[in-house]
C-alpha cells in the first residue's frame, strides 16, 4: 500500500486518506460564461504528469495539498493549503469578485 | 456506603454494559469501574496486558488561535508540536492535536478535578472554542508490556517505542475506527490511551479485547492501578 | 520399516527420528517422522506416485520437493489442493490423491485417455470464444473433470487474522545472501525481519553442495546461523511466505493462520532461483526430478531418492549432485552433460574417479517407463547434434532416478510485481533484473550471482546499500560480479511421439507451444492465454523459460525480444481466509441502543449505525408500523434520532459561512429560531439537508442526514481551507444523543420534565429553538415538524442519552408514550410529503425538481452550486418529483419501479407505502414534466410487469394546512 506523507501526521497508509479532487481555480461565478462554468464543474484534466490535488487525512480531519505524478505514482510534495490559499475570499454581486485561489 | 451502579447516575460510560458485575465508584457524576467481576484486579495484570474504561473521567478541549494561551494561563504545559502530549504535575495529559487544537484529559488520582478547574475559567475574548470530547469520544486505556504488538493487529501505524516514544500522539484508524492514541504512563504502567468515536466504543472495546487475547489481556478496574 | 531405509545423520535436518508417526495415504498406512512433509514420508516408504496430471492423468511424483510444482497436490480430510512436499505429515492424518477415476494407482481415465481427446491446446480459449454457446455445451463435463479436490461443505470457519510488522529492513529468503544481508544490516543497528519459506534457515546451504568435499555449506551455515540467532535486531519468520510486493515495501507475509502486513523502509529480496527442468519425452515420470529435489530429499529428510541414478546436467552443479548421491550410497550410473564438457576439470575427475561414466555433449532423449508409466526404469541417451537435435541412436542405461539440472531461473515474481524488468542475455543464457524501485534491492542468485563467496558478498553489498539509504552507515557498497555460468541455452529435445512436457501442471508438450505460434500467437502473453501455459499452480516457475525459448525459436526471435511471461500476486496460492481473516466492520450504536433491544426493536443498518426499524416481531412489520404511526398521530411517540448529523459553526464569520454553504439565506436568521437548510454541490445537485439552529449571533448548530454528515463536514472544511473565513467547524454528531418526541400529547410529556422552559405555543412556537434542562439534563430543544405533529427534538450530550430515554419513558407512561422506529418515521414524513435526501433524490436532482425553490435564496451573491442551479433552472425542466396516490387494494409499487410515458421511461418511484391516515397507497415519484400536473394519471410498472395508474396529488397527503405541527 502506498504511503502518503501527511504534513500534520507524517507518513501514513494511503487508506487513511480521502482524495478530494484536483486543486483548480473557480472562475468568477457571477461573470463567467455558462460554458466556462460547465468546464470548471465537469471537466478534469487527467493529465499524465504532476497533478496538484486535495487530500484529507480522515482521522484528524485535516485537508492538505499533494503534488503527485500520475505516471510514476510518486508523491512529490505535500503541504498545508495555506501555502496557496492565504487570503480571505470574498464573493459579491460585483463583477470584480476575486477568483478563488487566484 | 451504598453501591454505585452505572444506571443510578445520569452520566453513563459508552461501554458500561461491557463491565457487567464490576464494582463502581462515582467520578464526576458517572460510574467508573474500580474492580471487575472476574479476572485479575491487580497491577500485574495491568503490567502484562489490560483494558480499562476511563470514559467517565473528565476531559475537555479547545481550538482556536488563542487556545494555547488559554491553557497556558491556567498553568498547563503546552506541547511544542502537534501530535505530542505533555503531563501536568497533577497527572493530567495535555494533548496537542494540531497547531491550534488542545485536549486536556483528567487525572485518575483526583477524579479529573483539574479539568473542572479549567472549564471554570472564562474563555479568551476571541478565537477559542470549547470542544465536546467528553461526549464525542470514549476513553479506553490499554496498558502493559505488549502495546505495540497488540495495536499492530488493528492499526497500520508503527507504534514501537523507537518511532512512538512516550508523549507521542497518533491520530489514526484502529480497527477502521478513527482514534487518537496517546502514549503515556498510568500509575507507572505503559499505557496507550485510545480516544474513539463514542458511538463506536462498544465495537472498539470488543476489537481490542480480541487483539489482546494472545497476550493474556483482560479487563481491569481502576483499583488495579492504585 | 521406513526407519530402516532412511539415511544416517547428518542427513535429515528437518526430521526428528525419535518421533515416529503414521498416517494413511489412499487408504494405506505409512510411517514417517515428526518434521517429514507428506511427500518425504511417502518417499521414505518408496511411494513415489502422488498425483495424476490434469489432462492426461499421468502418474506424477515429487519434482522440486520445495512446494514449487503441482505434482504433489493432494487432498487432506477437509482441505483440497494441498502441496504434499510442504504440508507436514501429521499422525493419524487421512490423505488422498486427487484427480483420478478409480484409484490413484489405477486411473481409468489414464488408460483410456478419453478426457484429453476433447482438450486440444487452446480448448478453453476456443470454447469461450466461439461458436456462441459452445461453453454451455462443455461446461458440465469441464466442471466435473476440471476440479481437482473435494471441498468440505460442513467446514467450520477458523480464526485467521492479520498483524502489521514494522522493520527498517526486511530480507526475503534466508539463503547465504539473505543471511549475510540480514547480519550486516542488523550489526549496523537496523531492525531486520528475515522471512524464510522453509522450516529452517539457510536456503541452498541446507541442501546444495558447493564444493568437492561437501563441507563448505555446512560450515558457512553454522557460522551465519549462530550469529543471526543471537542477534537482538533480527526477527526471524520461518515457514512464512512473502506472497507479494506492493508499493512502498508493503509485503504480505503468510505464516500459519496469520497474514503479516510487513512495512519496511528497505527491502532486500534474496529469493534465490528455481532449478529448471529439461524437456524430453517422459520427463514427467515419477523418479525424474530436479537435482535439488534429490538433494533436498537426502539432506532435509534422509530419504534416498533412488538406488541407481543418472544425472542430466547443463552446469557443474550436476557433478556436485552426483558426488552427493555417491556419498549417500546411491549408485550413479552416468552424468550426462549437455555441454561439451564441465567447467571444472577437478570435478569431472572426482566423479570419474568414483566410477561414474560421463557423457559430454549428450542428453537424455527419452525416459523409459515401467508399466503404466509409474516410474522411470531407464533412459535413452543420445548425442546432441544441433540445437534440440540428437543422434539417431544412443545408449540405454537403467536407472530409477533421473536428476535434472538445466540451469536456474531467478525467483523474480516479487520483483516483477514491483515493476522490475527481467532481461535475458541470449548469448550467455543469463537473466538480469533491472528497473527496480527505490528501497528495493536484490542479492544472491536472484541477482545472477552463483558462486558462494560472491553470493555472501552480494548480500553484504545489498545491506550496505540499504544502510546507506537508512543513514545508518556511510560505507560505500562494493559491486559484486560473478562470471560463473549455470544455464544451458537449449535444454529442449522434442520427440516425435510427444509427452515432452514444457508445463507439468497443464500437461503441455513442446509441440503445443510451437503450434500456438503457428496459429499466429507470437506474443508470449498471448501464447499463455491461448495454451494456458504457466496458468497452473506453479505459475510458470518451470514453464516460462522453455515457453519463451520455444516461442522465440519458432518466430525467429531471441528470448530478449519475446520476453518472459510476468507474474502477478500472489506468489503462491493463498487461502481466502488469509485475505478475509479478522475483517473489521465497525458499527455505531447510539446511547439508547440497548434500550431499543430491551423494548423488542427490530434493528436495521443506517450507514454504519444501527437503528430501530420498528418495535416487535419482524413478521408483523406492516401492522406494527401502521400501529406506531397511528399512535404518533393520535397520542405521542418517541424516536431515537441520535444518528442525525450535527455540525457546530462558531465565530464571527459563522453566518457568512452558512450563507455560502447552504442554499437559503442565513445572515438574518434570528437567534432562537430554526431554518431549513439545503445543500447543493457545485453541480447544483441537492446532496443533503438539515435544520439550522442559531444559538447565538456567532453560533450555529446544523443537523445533517445520518449518512451525509461526514461528507457535509468534509466539504465544509475543504471550502474553508480555501475561503479562510473566521469560523470554527466541528462535527458533533457523536457528541449528542437526540430524540424526537412527537404527537398531540408531546407537550404534556415534556412539561413533566422540562420545568425551566416555557413550552406554551407562544413561548416556544413551531420552528423555535430553546435551551433548558430536561430531567435535569442540559438540553437543546428544537420544535420541528418532520412527522407533521406537535414535536420536539431534544438533543443532549451523548453520555446522558440513555438517562434521557429512561426519563421520557417514565414521564410518558400516563400518556401512553410509545417508541417508534425509522420505518414508521419514513411513513409519517411521507404522509407529509417531506423528501429524504438520497432516498427521494439522486445524482441529478436539483432544487427545482424537488419543488424546493422556496429554500433557495437568489438574492445572495454566492452559495456552492449557485451558478449551476441558475443554469439548470433557466432551462426547460424535464422531470419533477410528485406525490401520487393509488387505491389501497392496488398492487403496491416499490422503490425503484419505473414510471412510463408511452414507450419511454420517464421516471421512477422513490418512496411508497400504504397510509392508514390517508386511506390509500401514497408515494413520491419522478415523472416526466408533462405528467406532473395535479389530477393527472401516470403508469407505473410494478413487479411482474403489471401496470398501475397513479394519480398525481398535491402535497402533503395528510393535514394539508400543516395545522397539527404548529399546535
């Protein structure tokens, strides 16, 4: 069984974790086109190479981010989401709403 | 002195039915088994392999940016890093489960008085939230000389002394139930305290007893550690 | 009598001559010793025929004596397909042969050969493939013939379990390479696990001869063992099989009834190599065996493998085996060397000096059997004239033992599973393994190292590499090389009359493989699937190499080009009990669980929770459920709702967070009030619902569905990892026990217990939230209407749950309070038309389909799924969830039954039950948008294909003005 290095709990069996999908930027939901929104919701890159994904350590309820190579199955790096998401995100009806994760 | 029974009190352990026939005493309004009906109620059993229910013993928890300060203000030692535990002078355990989450587990010696004292203190003005670990979690203590080998039958984390020394915490899965395991000593006996989902306590109790079987493990009451 | 025929010590490493035992095989009694395998005990009695082959029912005897072939499959009393050369002989055991018609010695199927006529090569492949239906014609016969042993259907499950083992280094195999690797690693401070399949450590040192004098192996083994056994850092598992390699050195090791899940930082595979057979006519006769099988019989069990031997070899090890046989008093009639001559002249001289004839450049062309093919009685020796070709005539030599040593194939199975690549050098006939993952190393003969000194050095080299990676040593590993060649490049001598077996398990002959290539199967993997070569119990241990050679040769390629068939886990057959043993299947119980049982509840699973379905005899389900429902409608009932999810949100941004997560507006939810909360995912699909209670400005308590709370909580945590709002989120599901006290008399019951709460309709109106004490227990009280009656949800800290239940039962006595179960609750809420998310919704259900537009705020800037809901709702709707009724005497639709619209399926029933309160069958169903009009009818196809016509009605079915819950 694969071992996942959790930034909080250290190396653990992958069975302790829940996959949370790729980290992706949400288009501005009030200004994007229907097509852009549909692509965000339904399309997945599935690329052969390094992907950035959400993973949850179930026992501690801790979400983190892992960079994983989908061809070699190598986990390259894991880190706290605050490395990417470090500011409060606001939504408003204004067309200039900040994009999540931008 | 009238005999205490679990059903004579309104606070009840999640596994009190597993302790049928035991003698109990009132701890913080719940019944704690002091001696079990059958088996060895002595220290040697605890030193070999034993299971003890500490669920009625007081415990509390706090989370937030000011949680550490809240505990510190109460004179409690703060573990330096997440997944470490420290012991207070009176025997409470301070668990650090993340940068900003702390649990305090009461001491058997004073029936958890230290926890009550902390709960009496006013919370900081902001960003410190009390947790419900008294009810969300059961507290089972596994003691004795075979702790890593016993847990290896139900848990995928290396809990041998070299990688899980005294004062370590593992948040992991035991028999497929999420738990917090704390490595400490109970009256000088090696102990893994296992804090599990209270609704799964009866299941985990049976799973642990099954795993302990080959090491001669038995249920004990708290008097075995006096 | 058997003891008379055994060899003297030190032969017989594994047996205890002081402990004789007897057991029966095919009805006859045999003597053996403690430590004997069944096969060795039988061989000690000169009983060689152990089994009948799969297809031709040919007699078969020991081939490897290492549990690596299918020849020794026998039947124990309660267990089929046991390897007789691995299974210990047990006093009093009753052992049978398998796969024969009549008796093992006189198998009618062998005489007639009538089974094989129906099974040409590719038989399975063809009959599964075409003509269509051929399989059904053959299935009966194949099932009768193909099964080998007999299952004991009265078998009682035994206790098998699993345990983790953690070590710095795991060493697989305890031969000279494994022992030296383990020692070196342990001495540097690593914790080491040493895994050995055999009962004793030493691997080839326990049976193989490495030098002229035959002393080197014993001396080295004694030295290494003494050091290993006293080393505190080394844990040894014998009779343990490492059955696979999984990612990050996760190794299942089976020992007895336990599967160890070994996790090692470094793994050293010193698994050795399998001796390879020579392909010639009748190479499968009992008495024909690997050289190592003969030496194992002698060294391990003190059993004489025969009286007059011929050794057929492609390397110098054959000469050493001949010396070993001679030392034990066995006549060696000849050494037949397929090469032009031995590498070591000294060896040849030593053999010659003992009167053994040597045939260089010769092979055994045919083994000549005794009557009924029961044993070898002579061999026909021919000069080799070209690759696979022999002279027209030769010499016949009598023998009752033929030892074969064509060479060795690395035990590469675990390494291929790890992604390693097996390469074959056609010119040197040597294998090598490459592309191994990090932290996995190989040592010894699996690494192509064949001299004893080099093997030991190679073990140390692998350990040094591991230690470097573990940072336990800075010593630079010294590369080890070995020039010794052990493989003869073409040990295949086809015979025009066949029976020159490539694969003993599957009875495949050389021509079968060649024919497969002529039918166009060029890839070894396709040849394997077509011919079934390598698919038997020995999984290509002996057949993979000759198959690759034959395929390469008949397709004008090299083995380098064709490759060798790979091996998937498990390495050796494992019992399902090992995989299934001690499975953990957690269940969750509420604080009131045992009270339900005491009151006769029929429990049902809800996720991993156990909940009461109803109370009483399961056979009376319908009547009990109706009675419980009527009781709630007329008097008062109580249901345990502790399994409901609970999530607390605290902090300055808790209202903002609620507003973003749920569809409704929450910023202005008043303190002390509840509000319905619907959750959609980013696709706009309804995935959960619950009730939001505002306890304080910055404090919400939200319920979620029993099965959905975990997901809701995770999604909340994940969103806030991105939004960074100032809110604390806690899953408090297990922290609270809860009941719903419902019915016209609910207030009267609660009034007796909740003395500090104003329960008047004005003081505590419908949808309000209060806190107070109930029976002295601190409680959260919610006025809810899920079942459509005056009702209170009472949430208390879990440790008080049972006391709360007890207090309610006591207080409720005078009002005839009764418990009701989940099934009853489902009926009651159905009467009110309330949707249960995941029962009445599916992966497509958006709020519009569920008529939940009222619970979706379009005024706020954002909620998860908002944009998708907007997009979907702007499109023409295709289906809708509607309420329907059917007359009480109609055949009742079940959940999932289809709703039709003309020829098409337009929807399905999601909930359906008879309601005594309404007096008819009621239900919810998705219907086509054109079928959704109240008053119209739509067809449902029920069991048996019947059609019933349901009428669309307004919801709710019962108490349309919702007066009862607001009392």
